[in-house]
């Protein structure tokens, strides 16, 4: 898979879990809260998933809740899982949540709407051009709310492959307001 401008590759969900935007759940008419509903459904089925995430050759294996890849800071009805991602920097942001209590997972999810979850002690952040993710069990991968594939998956970015039409001060672009970068963060 290749990342394109505006596409966020969401965290994997159990292969048996329907997309939060599938026909079965869209009848609920929850608007942006459908992602909360989908997250809660997946949460109830989640048990000890071991992820292996490789970013530009750096590999980390951990037991946890999710690994998300994005090149823009917002998706899924306002979720800001990768809040520092910028559409024109030529890098993918990788955010993962390792071991955490149920309260820690819920707090992380709620804080992700404001992009303040990166301070959680179990969150890891990395940046790169190529990301491979695998797990010890079958998991689906969603992109923009749609099922894209199953793990293992590779996401890569083609810098400057698309033109982005946006105001110069857009927070989605480098140098936009409210989007500070912190290079050097890693999974290790």
C-alpha cells in the first residue's frame, strides 16, 4: 500500500470486527460518534495483541492496543491520532499504544480528539518513509474508515507525488499554526 495525501492508515482492528462505518453500524446514525462505537466494539474483543512495527528499518515489538500511520493529523470524525502529521513533509507519522489499563485506553482515545494523547506513557511516536506492521493474530487495516487489507501491511509515502491545494497557513502543512514537529522521537 502507498500513502496518499489526506489518507490516514488507521490502527488495526480484529479481523472479526466490522468497520465502524459499515452498513450494519451506519443504521445507528451516530455521526462522528460512530468511531467511538466502533472503537468500543473492537475494545471488547481485544486480547494481548503483539505488534511488530518497522519504521525505516527500525523494528519494535510490543504487546498493545494499536499502531496508526498517518500523513495528516486528523481523520475519523475528528480523531487526531497522528496530530503532528503534516501532508507536505514527506514523512509518515507512526503512533502506537502499548500496554495500558482499560482506563488508560479510554483516556487515550478521548484525548485523541484534541491530539493530547501523545503524553500518555504507553504511547510511542516515530516518523519515517516506510512502515511495516504485523501482529500475532489476524487483524484488519482500515484507511479513511474503509477496510483496506489485513496485516501484515506496508505503508510507504511518495514525497511530493501530489499537489495539495490548501491555504498557506493550513495546520495540515509544514509551518502551519498549531502543528509543532518534534523530530527525533522514536519507538525505542
